[in-house]
């Protein structure tokens, strides 16, 4: 499957920002599962490219001049293969992903959820965990925010893909299983579906395996991975700091469409 991506993010400020630095994880890394046909970024200034500690492609955008808005646009085309497993990064031990973070620290309720999973093998237990989380937390935009922890979202009983993933990670790590957060894009024929997405990967049998709680799938055939990390804060597409600016407003629109055989690359 070939996918076309168009993602625009705009920040606007009520006052002048004197200086800002944005950390952009908006460029996918090629793998056995995803082949990058082309990818462009349109930024207000040139950005320094590097790799972060999780081997994500990172661009650092620094604006030293006063500004009241920042517009970021990425466009590209990617071919997704039928591979369901993910490439392993041998520079980083999977055991790193057994650590808790502020957003994935399990409370008593999540530890109890993790300890009482039906299934005759760990794969089936994790599938049941995924199903239980979605039943307990129906997809509900606006019920939480980016700062909501796994335990807080689970208590609310509602959430979005970020919350589903954090709860799943908290339970996996409570079981001692390496599990990591993934940010990226999802193609859906439903035009109302949010294209920006998050899911989990669990280390089993010497490879990473997908668990998309929100969509109840283990096959990332429609998923384009941007970044991985311990939680949202490590893998979010845009994260930054600024001096000044007053109140901030954000508009982000991501569109993912399927390319037909006759479409130009």
C-alpha cells in the first residue's frame, strides 16, 4: 500500500515570542516495513537534523527573531509492506522500555488489571488486555489532555489513542515486558478518522510487535511510524520551548490518503 501524507501544524501567540526551539519528530525512518518514496518539510527556517536517543530522526528548529506564529508542513509518500514485525535497534536494549515514566506509572487499579489477564499464552493475554482497555475507556476526544497519565485516564474511563497506549504500556511494564510508545499516521477510508495516531509495540520473541488498542489490530498494514519512545513526551511529533508569546493556540491537520497505481510518486 502506498500512502500520501500532508500534515500542517500552526502555532499562534497572543504576544511576540522572543526565542523558540522546536524539536520535530516528523520524518519517518525507512525500515523493512516502510519505504520512503519522498518526504519534504517546509519550515520557517532551516533546521538541524540529528538522531535522538531512540534512533528517531530529529530536527531542531531554532527561531532567534521575534515571531507570533510558527507554521510547519510535511508532505510525503511512503510504501507500507505486509511485514508485521518491526526492525530492532540493536544500539538500545529492549529492557530500557521496562522503566516507568510519569505518564505510565501504574497505580493499584492498573497493576490489578495487568495481573488478571485471561489467555493461554502471553500474546493472547495482551490481546485480551487491549480489548479490556478499549471497553473500559471508549474513544472520547476531549476527555483527557496530553498531560493525562495512564492512571488518571483509566479512572476517567474515557480517552484517545494516546491514553489507550499509555494504559497498555503501564500494564505491560508492570508485567516486566518491554513496551514502547509509537507516534505516526494511520490511513482509514473513514474521512472523519483522525490521521495522527499512537499505538504500542511490545518486545516478544526477539522482535517488536504492534498492539493498536484504539483500532484493535496487531497488523500495522495502514500505519506509518514516525517515532518511538517511553511515552508521548519522547515521541510526539512537535515539542518545544519558548520565551514570551503569552497565550498559545494550536491548529493541526493531518491527511493520509491511499495512492492508486496510476498516481505519481
